[in-house]
C-alpha cells in the first residue's frame, strides 16, 4: 500500500499548507543562533535606549551572556524577559496568536503568552496585531454601541380600574 504524506490514519487527511509549523520561519528571517540574535539586539534602533539603560543599570534592563533582558515581576515572581529585536517581533506575535498553539486568543491572553518577552510598545503592538487579525474580525461578535439606554415606562393604572368596573 503506497504511503501518502498528507494522510493521517484512514479517515483524516491534512494538507501541509493547513498546518503552521513552529519550526519554519514565518517572516523570511533566516533561522538565527545566539550570536545572530545578539547582533540583531545590538543594531536594532528600537532597543538602543534599552541598551543605554542596561549599561547605566536603570530601568530594569540587564545584560547576561551578551543578551539583553528586562527584569519585571509577573504574578509576584521576578522574571527576566528577553528583549526582542524588531525583526523578530512579528514572528513572536504570529506564534503566540495565529499558530495552532495560539488559537486566535484575545489581546489579554496573547499578552500573557508573550510575558517572557519584552520590547518597547509591546502592549500597543499586541493590541494592534489582534485588532488587525482578519480571522478574529470574521469570528468576533457584533458589538452594538448605539443602543438607547433603558428608561422605565410609567403605567397608567387608572385606565385599568375603569375596565374592571365595567365587567
């Protein structure tokens, strides 16, 4: 019996294009090693202020083994968040929100999933990314904001008393 690369079991078939792989790059950025990542962190203009703060020892930024980290408290725990250069941010957002593991979760849960990473304007980027997601826009519920506020209706009991006396 010939082996079909796209078949899983006898009843199900999955096309390779339907599955987002964690291993493949999502934005044509070549796979990088630690040295390449450190270089991207250093030359990235958006992380220049973070490097300055790290060298001065302010803002919660530290350098460990050549990598730039941001120290923060998440749920009472002190953690070091890896500072992500601009070239890698789209890949992090895509994996956290769009991939099979992401599941098109909302803004709050995407932010929780990315809490081990840091970059300037992280929350704004997550908000913009989730708001611009076409799948989320198609599946979101309709929000009506032009509703008239509910006001109490006054009842005229005197008309009903008249009807009761007639019967």
